[in-house]
């Protein structure tokens, strides 16, 4: 009788100094300092942090005072807002310059590595993975997702209303021909009211759906035929039933001919 061996691969996802008070010295960049690294300004940070920084500097509600309060040095704060507001000096008007990417931000005078570090600190720790981005876009484009759904997930009201209004199109009805599918974080970032706070809230709403694999691999070999309770099928069912998070199972069949 020929013997089959089933190999089951399962990855379970399971010094303080006392000194006299002194006036703090503002940390600034030079006029033409660049934070680009190897020709790519955002090479050392993740996509979500980039989008959060761009959302912050493009938000019409954010002015130079707000940027300074967030920790950005004065020259960079003033120049970013002057550039963004355009010739009329007013935010939210047709001549505004949307800062589309990190290179454009880097090209603004006095926005160098120190300013960029300060901007990253201002938006806080925003972590994203391909899984989170994919799940977030799927969540937002689902016709069943409405304003109340986003609010219940922790997204602030202004962002929730703006995202759904954009997605639903002119007829304000989900699932119709004029819907605007949100295809990237850049497109999401461009929606009015979606800033770093909203981005953080949106990503957090899908955070539990993405679990990092710890890389531990467990291999078992089960010979066939076997009684059902000892078979590879029963073992797979047991792995699934007892998994605390989730389990990926790959089964390979070998035959001695």
C-alpha cells in the first residue's frame, strides 16, 4: 500500500541637573538646508507619517502660530504658511498652493531637517502598514459605511461628514454611478477636514484587523491513511479552533511512488 505524508505548516499569529533659568534657543534650519535623503525626502519614514505632515501643513485652519505652538521653528512656520496661502495671503482661497509631496515641502526656504523633525513630532506617532491602508480604503469605500459608522469608530464629525460626502458624489447616495472611490491616502488627505488627527483616527479604526506575523513556523508530518481523529484534517481543525488570534495553514502532500 502506498503511503501519503501530509506536512502541515502552521504559522501562529499570535540625571537631573540644577541650573539657573535661561532663555531657550530656537533650533532653526539654514535657508537652503534640505532634508532629502539620497534623492528621496521620505525614504526614512512611513507613508502615513508623510501624509499626516502634508495634511497638517495644508489644513486651512492651521496658521503660522499653530505650527509654532506645535514646535516648529518660526522661519519654517512663517514660510510654509506664506507659500501655502498664495499671493493673497489668505488660507482657503483659490490661489492657495497645495503642498503635494515632501519634495515640495523641502523646497520651501528654511524648511530643512530640523523643521521636518519638528513636523513629525507635531503629528505624533502614526503607524501604517499595507494591511492598514488596504483595510482603511476598503472600509471607507464600502457603501454600508456612513457618517455614524465613522463617528462610532472614533473619527471626528467634520472629517466623517467630508469623507462620506466626497465618496457619495453629487447625488449624496452610496453605491451609485457617481460615487468617488477613494483609491489612496493622498486622495483621502486631499478631502477637506481630513488632517493628521482624522488620519490617526481612521487608521486606528482598522488597527485590530491587522496583526503582524511573529515569524514562528511550526511543522508537523502526518501519515495517511489514519482514523479521522488522527488525520491531518482533524489536526487542521484543532489548530483553527485553538488559535488565539489567527492561523495560516499550508498543507503539502507527498507520495512514495
